[in-house]
C-alpha cells in the first residue's frame, strides 16, 4: 500500500468581492471545504500541487496570468482526523497544510469530480467560514480581506 504524504495544500477560491467557493465532500456529506490535497511526491513543489488539486477538484486552470495562485507563505500543522489516518503510514497523526488562494471571475465554470465531491456553492466569505468543517480552512477564509487587500462587496472595477 502506498501511504499519503502528510503534507498538503489548501486553496481558497474567491471572487473579487470575496464570495468563496466551497465544495461538499462525497464521502462525508455535510462536510464543506475549499480545495485540499496532499502532495503526490516528497519533491513535488507546493505550487504545482496547488495547481494540480485546483484543476482536479474544480476544473479551474491556474494559468499564472488571469488566474494565478497566491502562496500565503503560511502553514498549519493539525492532527489528522482518526477516520482518515489509515491513509497515512503507521504512527503518522499530524499533517502540515500550506495555504494558497486564487481569485477567479464569478462566472468561472466549476466542474466537481463526483468521486470526491457532491456539489459546490458560492458564499460570502463570512458565511463560507461558518460552513467549513475544518478550523484551519475557516481561519484562512476569514483572513482573505487582509491577505488579498479586497473588501467584501466592493469589487474593484475592471479596466478596459
């Protein structure tokens, strides 16, 4: 059996007015979250993992231009939920999660992977934070205004 590496990425997807995309886990209905996923190899760069997970879970392509991931240079260490520990090597109980965000147009097409997620929703950032089952995910969402410099409900005007 190949074990998961206890290093992951969290990608908070948001619009210019801080609506946040949440996806509901297929295996745990009612568990809403941002994009998350483990690195595939110990040498996989975190940005590459975040780009890969964003595409795998939502179909959104981070092209580095119009849709560019922002590395927060922030990591959280948390205890892995007992229900998921079997995926990791014996004795592994903590994961290090690296936080990213990505700003997308509100009309961006989202395609969830039905093996991983049931559905998605867009919520204002405060409501999204309340909906998350993961405290580190909720905290990241609450930090969006400070990290991005955006104000909820005050989307910047698009230049022509």
